[in-house]
């Protein structure tokens, strides 16, 4: 059994379906239909397994004529642990035309242009019986670009939420420290301790602008509280 099929069997043992990070709008042209999906994939083997999953599970009732794919994965070099930094990793990329010559490389170029990493993009095409000529590549690139941009926003939101969580921790600790330096000389009570952290789990990529504004507000608040702490210590 090949590695991707083995990985696919592992996916199928999980009762939950494998959901893409994003799915593009359909493009229909003279009977043909094009649609792209992007999945997380940290290794080429995982990428190929996602292709198999889409072909054999998601599209099992209506097989696509082509499942064109490309992947870019940052993987550990042999014998490395990742503790020594970026030099422990290497980029592995590849593509599959699945019978649509040159199409896979066009998806890969789209991923490269948007600096997409640890993902696989799959553009499914259902052939409608009429040859489309070069325009088919434009459709493939348009679908791929759409999901790549959505993936990029999703990753940016994750980074923003991680940053927010860190800033929330810092701000809570500073506020507790400020309370402990209250002017009346009373020590901070347990009620003055770190407050409950905000829940960002419901945020979507559309909330990215809001996340950036909140980050700026948290950073400003941290500067303000630090100044207040310094002032009380001086007093």
C-alpha cells in the first residue's frame, strides 16, 4: 500500500469529515466546472492523502475528471530536531496534473506568489465535453488564487489571536501589579488578580481588521499601565 493510501485509511478511521480551510466559488464554462479546495498539510505525504480523500470520499458520488493539486510543505531535515532554528527545515513542494498537463505547476506558482506554506491546493475539474483551450488554465488559477488568499487570511488571524492571548496575559499581570501598588497601601486581594481571558474562538478571517485594532489597543494599554506602575513606585 502506498503512503498516501495508508494516510487516507487513517483519515477514514476518524468519524469526522476532513474539512478544507476554504473552498472557492465554482467557475462554469461550456459545461465544465472548476472548484478549488485548500487543506492544511505539513508533509507531501499528508498532501497526497488529502487529494485521495477529496477524490475517493468527498467526490465519491460524482468523480471529478481531474483532481489537479500542488503542495508546499516546510519539513524537518533528516536528523534535525527543529531546536536550532530555520536551518533545521527545508521546503518540499510538488504537484500533480492528474491528466491536465501543465495545470499542477500553475497552481504551485500561485501558491508561491502568495507565500502559502504547509498546505495543499486541489482544483477539481468536471469536463463538460467541449475543449476550452488555454482559458482552462485561467479558471484553474482563479480558483487556486481565491482559496490561497482565504488561507492566508486564516493564518494571519491565527497569528493575531496568538498575539492577543499573549498581550492579554501581560496586561492582566501588569494590572494586578498596579493594584498591588495602590496608593492606600493595601495589598491586592485575590479579586484583583488576573481576569478571565477573552474568548476569540468565534472569530473568523473577516474579523482580522478587528483583531488588528484590538492588538493596537492592548499594546497602548500595556504602555499606559507600565507608566502608572513606574509613577506609583516613584511616589
